[in-house]
């Protein structure tokens, strides 16, 4: 009986959220500004977090339509970033290389320097809210955050957008209270 009560409590929607949506048509829109992308002057359709969210929703059996078209649901994507101190990161070292040409050859060897650089630690949070287009009712929401070192492959906008969008949408249709932490 206790297990049944726990299952019912987990599957119930939180206050303000109606029943879980069934996959259908959806458009993805940027809510506010994306601090990681706004300096580039690109259109919202080109935002990596919007694209990654659309791809993740497509993998969850939603049919993602272009912005401005009539769909059953609207997914609003909100991105925020904060700097939280500095960390040491390995420095960039040139890779060994060699070449041969008509006039001879050359070899470049780089010895490890163990050089460390101070880099910013950036906390990025992605919030997704799914609303019914017909009445604007919130039907599902989720959020995730990650802490990455700026200037690294894992800290790139493209890597973070895919990682966070997949983590949020993987929780669908369950609404989790608070953000999911993504390594």
C-alpha cells in the first residue's frame, strides 16, 4: 500500500501544472535573452539552446514545427549564466607534428609544461516551460544546470546546450522540483 501511495505522489502534477502532455506538435521559442549567445547578434532560431531543445523534444516523439506556425504546444526556453569564481585548468599545448616537402622535412616536438591557467567557472541554467497554445496553460516544466570551465570544450555553448536540453527533456513527462545537476 505504501508503494502505491508513493507512486501516486510521484506522478501527480505540482500545483499550477495540469496533466502531462502527450507528444504532439510543438514550437520552441527563446524566452528573454540568451546571455551566452546575445553578443553575436544572431536570430533566436539560430540559438544553440533553442536548436538543442528542439532536437531533444524531437527525440521524445514531439513533432517540432518552425517558429510562428500553429502547434499544439509552445516550449519556452530560458537560459541564464553566472560566474562563480575561478579554477585552474590545463594550459593549451601544441601537439607534436611533422611534415615532409620537396625541400626537406621538419619535426616539431612539444614537451609537457604542466602549465595551469586561471579560468572562470560558469554556472549555466536551462529552463523549459511547455504550454498549451489554446489556453496558455502550463502543462510541463523542467530545468537543469551545469558548472563548466570557460574556454574548454565542455564549456562551449554547443556542448552545454545539448547536454542541458537532453537532461531536461529526459525527465519528461515527470515534472521534477528544482533543477537537475548535470556534470
